[in-house]
């Protein structure tokens, strides 16, 4: 936004404030609107409600998976806190993050954990998710140690703890494989499948670069490679013993 546009918006805000105060004194005198208490929001006018497509769609995908599976307990590692808190309304959730998150809700436990050294026994977890997180591990973005193989180590830890018949919900960026340091890695879907050799891919969905298409169910891996920064949602399962 250039300086002229900013100035015009500020002047428009002052005028809007004066008009509203005049109206409010007559209509709602019980609610004060003092200039000293203003909180100007000058960039929220738009034709459509803006949203982060990756985070809206992947959490919606995962919530639907859990609503269908209804595990006795779900463990989430470092995904979006909105997902953990909302799904705890219908499934008991344990949420763990490298940076502890002080959450206080019924049906929800929150604690610290290192994704490369999870505090769970081998093949003991019925249902676990790690979404839009693996791609960061080892890049130092969140204060974690630099490690070129950090993401692969984290994936092997997740694989280690999934119980026979258990499910892993995994979300990562997909497209042409590369690293955009220090933000994230982007993977070919086959890479994720190959990194988890003990697990079977039950299904996957992709939000393509053109997010207006919504989630595509079980698209071809070839289509994923045509994307630049798509969102890949993978449901893995450890075969029952």
C-alpha cells in the first residue's frame, strides 16, 4: 500500500468515526466510542473473506477423518492448535509441541515433546497426526537444531509409534521437490510414501495451487509434481498384526 492510499484511508477513517459517533449518541448511548480508545482496522475491506487455504482445508480434512474413525484417543504433534482444540470437543486429544502451548480445555492435554524423540513406546499409538510440521524440522526456523535429515528422523519416529491397525495423519507441502530455506521443504508425494516403509498409504488428498478447486481426493502423483506449493494430506496405516 503506497503512502497516498494510506493517507486517504486514514482520512476516511476519521470521517467515518465522526459520522458513527454522531449516530451512536442517538442510537446506542450506553456504548461509548472514544477516539482515544480506537482500534483502526484499515485493511479489512475486501470482496471476499480472506483465509489461508492450506490451513483451512488441511484441518477440515483431518477433522473429517477423525470424525469418521472416532479413535479412543488422538495424539497430535505440533499441528495447528485450532485443530487440536476443536477436535477435542468430540475425541480426547493430547497435543504436544517443541514449544509448549499453555492450553486449558476439557478433553485436551497439552505438553512438550521433541518430534525426533517422541515419549511413546514402540507401536503404542492408535491415532496420531503431524500436519504442516515435518517440512520445518532441522531448518532451525523454530529454534530446533540444524539437521539436513531432521524431517526423515521425525517421520521415522512417527512411524515407530503407530500401533498395528493405527493411523497416521500427515500433511506436508507437495510439488516440485525443493527446500525454501529456512521456511520449509516441499516434497513429491512418493518421497513421503518411501520415507514410511512400514506403513501403508490408505488415501490422500491434495489442495492444488489453484485452491478454488478445493481438495482433490486421491489425485495422481504426477499431478502433484506439476504444482509449486500444494498441500498434501496423507492417511497412513500400520497393517494389523
